C-alpha cells in the first residue's frame, strides 16, 4: 500500500473542474473572465492573458469564432430540453406555450452560455498543455 502514498489525485485542479470554473487551461488557477458571472453587465469581459501564468487566452487570431459552434450546440440542447420539459410537465400546450418560455429562458442563459462555450472551446480545442508545476 505504501507505493500509493505519493499518488496524489488532484481533484482541485481537474480538467473538468477548470473548464466549468472558467479557469486557464495551462495552470487551472487563473480566471479567464475579469468579472464574476453575476456582473451581468460585464459578463463578456475577458482577461487577455492568464493572471497567474500569463497564457494568452486567444491562442490564435479569431479563435473565439469557434466557440460560437459550441454555444450553438448548447443552445440547441437547451431548446430540446425545455421543449421536452414543457411537453411533459405542462401537458403539450399550444405553440406560444413553447415559444415564450423557451425564448425567455434562452435569452437569460446567454451570459452562462457565452462564458462556458469559450471555456469549453479553449480547453478542448486550444491545445494548451496543463502544467502542474505552475503553482
Ligand atoms: Zn494560467
């Protein structure tokens, strides 16, 4: 058993946690965004570089355009999910019973979707290697 003593499972810095927490993919500590999500007026303001390891978040010019496809995917998922929920829990209402709540909830989800899409895209397609020694 003693050989497992040095095996450290770093849950604090897992890739998934960093992605969901909108952290830098290289050090998994620095915030990608300047303000917390609840500052809805500035939800889209990003740090140019990681405040911890100085990684440039926009790894190549126009990189964030790719995040739009991730965002599109999340929007479709949300739309389907809400459609199913409304169908089952509100007993298949007329068309406006779908359009109005789905539109409102989709618009409210814009800041979350915007941020998480950029984070997911950077983590999955930025090809940035995690450097555990950056502490
Ligand atoms: Zn970093």
